[in-house]
C-alpha cells in the first residue's frame, strides 16, 4: 500500500504524518527546535534546525506507519519565515521568524510607493513579510544581503532540501512577495523603488501553483528521511492558508481560524473586494480563479502561555487547574481588560508598535481573574478580525476552529461567546498535516483536483454553541477592549521605540 508523507514546520517544531491514500493517519512524529529573541520584537531560528527536526519527525512517522512506500510528499510552514542563504544553501544568518517585527519602518515605506500590485495587500506589505525583511537586511546588514544567493520562504527552503530545486510556492509568492500571477509576475520596479532591485534574482527560480508536482524526492533527502517509493514532492504553502483544504473545501462564507501561538484567519471569495483592514484579496493564491483573504492575531495562545506560565508562574503541567478555576468565574465581572498586542497587531489595525496590557488590576485581583481576562482579551482580538471581514464586505457564514484551542475549553467556549455565533471545532489529527495529504493526493494524480481531494479528506467536527447570557456580557467587554486599544495606542508607540524595554 502506498501512502503520503506530510511535513509541517510550526513555530516550535516540526511535525510529520503518514496518511493512507484514503486519508487515514497511519503514523506521526514530531521534534522541537529553539527560537531566539535577541531584542524585543525580534525572533530568529536556524534553518538547519528545521531540517534536522523534519528528518527526526519523518523517520518517527514512517516507522510508526510500518515504512510504506511513499507516493507523494508535501510541506507546509509558517510564513513569512525567511531564510538567508549562500550559493550552497547554507544559512548566512539566523532566519527571521514570521513574528519578527523589526521591519516596521520598511513596511511603512512599501505603503508610500503607491504601486498597483499593493492593491492585493491593502496598500502595503506587513512588517512580517519577505519584502520588508529583505529591505531591513539590505539597510542594516548590507554585507549579508549582498552575499545572499537566496532569500527564501521556509517552505521554499524545505522544497530545495527535498528536491534540490529552487521552486517557490505560488501561495507564498503572491501572499508574501507581491508576485502578480495575473500580471507581470515579480514586481521588479517595486523592488527597485524600495532599494532591493536585485531581490528577484535571490528568490527561487520558478513559481509553482499549490498542489502541482515539483519533482521527485532527491537521493540525499531520500536517504536521510528513510523514504521508499516514487515520492513526488508537491508544491505546498502557508500552514494556516492551507487549512481551507482540510475542512472539506472553501465555499464562499467559510472561514478557517487556525488557533495556536498566533491566530490565522483565511477564506476564499469569488469576486474581489479591497477593504484596507485585511490582507488580500490575493489572486490565485490557493485555487486558480479565486481570491484568498487573510487576517491574523500575532499573539493568541502565546498570550495565554505567558499569563499562565510566566506571569502567574504555573508549570505547564498545572495549567489545567488554573483554567478550571478561571472557567468557574463569571465573565467580565472581574473588572480586568487584557490587550492581546504583545507582538503588535496584524489585522485589522496593522500596527506592529502596539503593545499588550493588563488594565484594571487591584490588590484583590486573583490569578484566576487575570487568566480569565487574558482568555477574553484573545477572544476580543478574534472578534475584531471577524468584524473587519464582515465590515469589508467579506461573508462570514461558518467559522471553523482548529489547532491548540481544542486543548483549552475555556478559550474555545469564550471564543464562541464573544463572537456570538456557533463555531465548528475540528477534532482529530493536525489540520495542516491533513491539508498536506490533500496536496499530495492531488499532486500525484490520486484525485483530479484540489477540491475533489479536499472533499474526501474532510475531518470530523463538533459544534460549540455560544452561551446566551455570556454573549450579552461580552458585548460590553468588547466595547471596553476597543476603547482601551484606542486609549493606549500613543503610549504603546512610545514604549516600542528603540532602546525601550528589556533586552534592548
């Protein structure tokens, strides 16, 4: 029996899974890697660590599955996590992680160009994207920038390690590098106006649509991973964006929220709209002929981990008790507001200089109240994104949740309550890995299209209904969250200035 190998590079580590051609998980593996935070707002990783962790995870998954021959391989990664490499593909410096916010000034410069391709991204590039990060390198580490033969998304680096070919995912190119699939391709004139006119020559040589075959697994990778079978590598993409393939497809009005360290929101629309509060609409990023829209919270589960483990000081193994105690409290009555902007705001405010806050503390405030307020603050941030979709003319009829939220019932229920609508929780295996199996199934000819493969691989879900009494309470809490955001913006900007904060 042949099978598919799925690889997923997340923020904290690599995950791998082997799927049968019918879509059943056969084996899984994982391995972690470290992240360094050299300054406030910066985050870096070593690309060699990605590969080592991927090999470990894949070998573990293949062994658990009984070493079936592999028909296809697909990879998803965080984005924009950007590697800077020499001609041999060796890192010249640590990769800039997706959450790295050092390129705020460069992001603002993209908005000033008025280039027409930026219409597909709300008028500017986000601080996290490849182009502002490349600009930062050219301005602040010019020697490294000049020496770089490749500046590549993590997914494209992984495809090179797997195949020996520098091939870009069309999804990443469109969503993170201003590639125009319906126009001129790479916008050389935009890059030149931003002081990185040679960037296109440092990007991968070819752009391939999601789900199309790239080539066979190369001999070195085959040996390291322990793979047998034809093992055709299929073009992958951004972990959260691919989640649309793993929830049964992407009809208009269906929004996928992948909840983890950050929250990523994605949907597809048939006709473009251009609100300035979302990222997109991106043409042909996932399905040819459709438009992908994204939003996001930079900090979500990471805020809850900070509150529980670092601020309150509970070991991870004891967080269950803290969550249970916080869940027993009534919503909002604790009198606290937590702002979730610990690493800035991605959408709808597009402000990397916002900062987190806990407001309303008294000497009577308890750890359970603070934790509950943190959960509510993250949920308010989720509603802020969903509201920006609907306010911008993007339909939101169904909300699917997946990721780490399934392990925190308080976070899950609070999200439904704050949104005031039922949410569908994806149960079972990792959604990104399942999406990679959809890609492998389509790219190796098992199914005629991504849509057909997605329909077969639809996961199990359970519906979480909002609690009516909580919905009313959270309307006031959400209004306070929005007011607190406006009231603290100016001081947040001052506090985020270079030279302020620990570790600067």
